[in-house]
C-alpha cells in the first residue's frame, strides 16, 4: 500500500471511488449524492482550499480522504474539515486507514 497527496488530473477516478463505494454501502441515491458532492468540491473549491490523500495497492485506487478549508473571517487560522472518506468495499476492514 502506498499513499499519495494531491488530486489534480485524478478527479474522475477519485469521484468514481466515492460514488461506487457509497452506492454499494448506502444505495443508488446516496452514491449519486456523495459523488456529486465530491465532484462539486473539485470544481467549485479553490485548489488551495482542498487537501486530498489517496491510498493505492499497485495502480488500483483503494481509498481517498478529502479535507476542505473552513473559513471564518474573524479568525486567521487555517482550519481544514475532514469529509468525505471512501475505501473500496472489497478492502474495507483490512487496516487501510491505519496506513
């Protein structure tokens, strides 16, 4: 298992992981909603306000986690919110999150 940071030029693959994972675990409507949410993060959030980390087994994307910046004008700190997270269903509960 190896890990990568960044997401540029990998948006479709990462979005598909979220859509497929949530469809299997929560149903079609939830899979579409989460997939659309991730796609919107990639297309509407300033690049500097996203942090994306992925896990790979060989060339296969096994998991992804997205952090998005939360802004509050009265507070200058840089704070990132963790959401969402997806792990391919066939590798869930194998310790991928412990990386």
